[in-house]
C-alpha cells in the first residue's frame, strides 16, 4: 500500500556538461505522460537547469528499466549511457536530496538562489498540468519551505557572489578605470540579468544586445543598459573594451576572425568574459595580442574561492537538513494513511447521518434545540470511537509500519488499494 518517492538525476557531479546536455528533455509535458504511461509513475516533476536534469516521481510499481527506456527514447539516447550518468534514490534519500537542492547545498555555487526559483517553477508547471498530485505537491511545498527557512537561518546564501557579480569583479580587477570603458553584454537571459544587476549596482554604463532588439529593449527597461542591434555588434566588436557573453547559442558568436578584425581597428586591448556553457567565445581569441579571455570554468573557480564564508556554514545546514528530513519523511508516510482514514470517516459519518435521520423521524422531533443536542451527541460518539484508531493508523504509517494499514483496510473493508 505504501508509495515510493523516486528521484532520478543526471547532474554536473557525475557528468560533464556536454554529456549532461544530452539528457535534456525538450517536451516536458509530453514527457510527463510518457513517464506515467510507461514507467509505473503516477506523479512526476521534472527539474532542468544547466547543471542538472532531475525527475521526482511517485510510484507503487516503479520499473527502473522501463523508466530508462522512456527517458532514452525522449532524449534520443542509447540506454547504456544511463549506466554511468544516472543516479536513482528512493524515499528517505530522495527527500534528503531534495532538501539539499532547496537549501542550495547541491549547487555548483553552494547556497546560490537560482535553484530555489527553478524548483518553484518546476512544481508550478507540474501542478498546472496535473503531472504532480498530492504526494509530490506536498513534498515540494514542504521542501521549498524548509529550504527557504534553512537559507534564512543559516545565512548560507550570504557572503557569496554570483557568477554575474564575479565576472564584473574580475573586469574591475583587470581593467583600469572601468567606469570610462565601453561595456557590452551579449544575452538577455538569467545569467545576463545577474551581470546587469551587478553593473547597475556599481554604477557602470553598458550596452545590451540580443538577437531581437525588442528583447534587449525590454531587458534594459528593467535591468538598465542601452539596447544595441545584434548585427551591428557582431561586425563591430572594436567599439567595446569589455564583453560579457552569456548566451545559449550552440556556436561561437565571438569568433577568432571577428576579434582579430576588431583588434586590428583598436588601439587598446579587450577583456572578454564568457559565462556560457557550452562556450560562445572561441577559445582561440585568447591567443590574439591584447585580448584577455576568461571562461565560465575560471569564473566559477573564482566564485568557489570566494565561497569560504558559505562553506563554513555547510556543516550547520547539513545538520538542520538531517533533522528536517526525518520529519519530512514522517509526514510523507502519513500521506499513505490518508485515503483510508478519509474513507473510514466518510463512511461512518454517512451511517451516522442515516441513523440520526431515522431516529429523528421516529421521535417526530421538531424542537431545533433538541435536534441539535441529539446531532452533537451522535457526532461526539462517532468521534470518540473512531479518532483513536485513526490516529493510531496515521502514527503507524508515519513510523513505517504498513502492516497495521493493511489490517485496518481489511477491518474497515477499505478496498481501494489501487487508489493513487
Ligand atoms: N542559469 C545558470 O544557472 C547558469 C550558470 C552559469 C552559466 N550558465 C550558462 O550561461 C549561459 C546563459 O544561460 P542563461 O541561464 O542566462 O540562459 P537563458 O536564460 O536561457 O538565456 C539565453 C540567452 O541566450 C540567447 N541566445 C540563445 N541562442 C542564441 C543564439 N543562437 N545567438 C545569440 N543569442 C542566443 C537568448 O537570446 P534570444 O532572446 O535571442 O533568444 C538569451 O538571451 C548558458 O550557456 C548557460 O549554460 C547558466
């Protein structure tokens, strides 16, 4: 009768980014129905970021092989690739992992905020499309609340720096009088937002470009900066001293030839910070005289070094998670008992109402006050008889004793073991 919560994941911990990307599920809504139909899952939430592709599921009959087959077919992969990249956890370990995610402990940059927003979006989408249900909705709501509380109480998110702020800091450290330099930001996505926020906060002027001018304009309205046309930028890198590049373009936008041309026209060097993964800047530009190139790995390494304050808090957060996960596990197990408890209460209450009506009509009672007293009496009798066994069933379920649930199902003639 008990339900299993499953977490299956491919993350940066086991898989380099170029392998990780292959597991991406493009049609998430379609995937939800495929996983439900073919792998014994009856609830599903998919979380995808540039560092992880994760699926949480609820199942009584999870079939790992069929699950891999389904994912392989959705992503167009051979099943063998899963052997080295896929991790699967169930129940306690899956809850523990989700708490690490919401608290920021499993992030590449420990304590970073973005993952919490990405998880909130994932459960909202799953909820709206009915891919998730009572179990996963409860699990995610609780995990998000715990993660937020842990972050606030431990300060794990403080004292650190985002890749965006680090990139700006590196530019400041490497370039004299950055305030007087021409800065260009290529991209208008999440990472560009972090860069723009940091530039804005430090009072730098900057230009922003994206494939469509409208998108750059909208971006600049909220994030600051001056929108510029993409085509003009690609043929005119010589107009800029510093480039921040954060796009998901599958090819180099900042090519060797374009930068060679730019350098020929410029008198001074340039600094290029490529925050993209896969890279959007051809690494060979680093060999051009006067060009200082930093890529995401180098920026992330600097971020890590800056993380000492956060890393000191990791142990505290781990301790809190270890305490919270047992409470979370108990409330998830308790959910297993709820359909039976609800069913028993409903059945007994309808019997009570039926008998009450019969008795009142036999008494031919019209006095509202007396009717109320008799009704309250029936409720009190039912409540005092049923509450204790139902609470014991809930407790047994919490404590992982499904046997009592089985017995209670037989006793109360609860024949809905296939309920989801
Ligand atoms: N999000 C993270 O946590 C994180 C952390 C570190 C690094 N990164 C890396 O940073 C990069 C950007 O990530 P993001 O999260 O900011 O992505 P995002 O929010 O999806 O934004 C992607 C940006 O790339 C642009 N773009 C896509 N294809 C393009 C193309 N062919 N030519 C020019 N521009 C193109 C999009 O502009 P349009 O409006 O033109 O589509 C958009 O501005 C990625 O390579 C990612 O791996 C992400």
